[in-house]
C-alpha cells in the first residue's frame, strides 16, 4: 500500500495563526503525552507511521507549504509539489502519475489518499489498512472510510449504503451537506459521514486519467497542470464510479477546522504569555507574540494573537472569521531551517520596498546558497554563532556582527548554535522574486563553492 497525504488549505478559518504558508494543519497547539505541543500534520504522521513505513508515504502539496512540511516532518519525507493549486482531483492525479511513471509502482498496488488533518484515534489507521482487503474481496473500483455520525451535521457529505456484508458496505449514493432535517433522515438510513479517505488500485486511477484525456506521465502532466480544471476528487471520480464499497468507523473523528472545534482539544486555556482570570470561563488564549495578554470577565471566547493580527471572538461566532480575512503576505513563516517574521514593511513613493524581518536559524541548519537580483540586505546578528559564506569566502560570525549583502552577491549562513538575525532588505519591484538558489545542503555548498577562507 502507498499513502498519499493531501496538504492544502487557504489558512483563513484559523486566522490569525494560520495563513497561506501555514494552514491549520501546521499549528502546534495539540498536546502530546509528554506535555509538548504538536501540529495536526505531525500528529497524523506519527499515527500513520505506526502502521506503515515512511517510504510508503507521499505528501501532495503546493510550493508554499514545502518549507514548513520539511520543518515539521524532516527533510527525508516524499513531497510531490503542485505547480499551482487546482483542488483535490488534479493533486491526486499528479501524485498518482508520479507513482506510476517516476517510482514505477505496479498497477495492482493499492493507493490510499487522505487529508493530513483529521483528529482521530490511532485505531482509525488500523481501519484504513483494511481498505486493501475490502478492494480485493469486493472487486470494487473504490473503497472509502465512512464515519458513523454522532449528530445530524450540516457540515459533512454523507455516504448512503445499499447493502452490507461482514466486512464492508456497498455504496448506493452520496449526498453533499444536507439540511439538519435531511441529515436526520439520512441517519435513519444508516448513512455515514464522508471522511475524505479514498482507496483504489493504481490501474483504476491511471485509467481515469487517460479517460479524461490527460497524460499519465508525471513530467507531461506538470506541463499542462496550470490548464487543469479546479475540481474535487469527489466530483471528478467518485460520482462517476458505480462500484464503490465503504468501511464504517465508529471511533473518535473530528474536523478541527474552526476555533470552536480546535479549542475543544487544547488542554491549556493559555498558550503563550498571559493571564486568564478565573471568571473568564471557557475562554482560550493562543498568543504567539512576545507581549503578555490579560483576560478578565470574557466567557466562551477565543483570543488569538500572531504577527498577522489579533482575533477576539466568541466561540459560537468563530466559524465566520473566513469571510472577514483578506489575502495578504504572511507575516510569519515556518521554514525548513527555522522561521521568519516580518516586523515592518515600507514602500516609498519611488517604489523602493523595505522589509525588516526577524530570522531564526536553528542549530546545525542553514539557508540555501543564493543571490538576489533586485535587492540588497543587511544582517545584524543578535545572538548565536555561525558560519557566513559570501561570494566563496567563509567567515565565522557571532552576536554584534553586521553583514552587508549587495545585489547579485552569493551568500548563505549556517547556524552552529541557534542564530537570531535582524534583516533589512530593500529593493525596487517585487524583491523576493528573481532569486537564484544554487544549493541547499551545507556540505555540498562548502565542497563546491568555497574559494577562499
């Protein structure tokens, strides 16, 4: 079995902590057994690797999420990068074409696709493992996981079964997000919530891709990816498939997609600096800023603070936040080497853009060896010890050092101990474009590009 984890999302429903570069699955707010905090994607990866090997897991995602995935899951994960977001069918088709034409996976291999952010018990992934058996016994084209509903939800799609065996249910039809009254009727028909978990033989999807006139070769599909319709896997494949079976799951399953549902699983009412008075009942504060927050007399609410903004909302109204959030450049980004926070941005009448950032590079991590064609930078080392490479010349740097990098100059830095930098970057036009990255691995950088010490 091969597993394709789908990592997407616009990052608006959990604003201001989530943004385009840090969707909900990357927020480190879920408690672990040892008292630490982990993200949804870290939790799911930890759970699934109890049942399958790392080498059988692939993550399909957009370019904007590659850095944070590597930061949270490590550099060795298999990532299949979408050139642009085109919904779940194009993403799955691209991943399947990669398995088929690049990895040479056999056509009779079972493929499972699932989102990276369900909140489930470990038992759920034991049930997922049974999908292969359901496909083999039923000769179905698709096998799904259906969740036994606990209330008549209007948020989820429903799977309506036609008949059952000892191992699985045959699917009659699907219904998308019904009214509460309709959901009650569906529950009487033993309908299940659609979990978004699909399994199939590789040959099934390769045939579907060919039927839609799309290339099954990964490199060819990449070339036409921008022209693909934005369409979900449910509409493009599931609704066109007749022979589908479903395995019911009755354990814990939640979509932690809004502040009111997420805070149900956050054990501490305060994350970050601050105080919540006793009378502030059922109120959560998640504070990523280095300033304290004091909460008095505010009940049943969420207060979230990040470099992107401040949210104060009742839990009841928190699902409405998406309609109020405008698209803007993320102020905070988690990267494979650490993090970057925009402290200030200025654009002059002449078109000069000036960014001031706080950059944290974790110990033994490094930036890529790169050059900027449209901007210059000044780095002030606030703390830490590292090695700075500029145009082939390597020097040691530490707190108090000021480093100047002009347009077109090749540069990188490696942290020996964690380094904190204040960066001032200025230039004309979109200064974060037109960047050449020559290498990422520090050993490769030093072996190939150091010309003088």
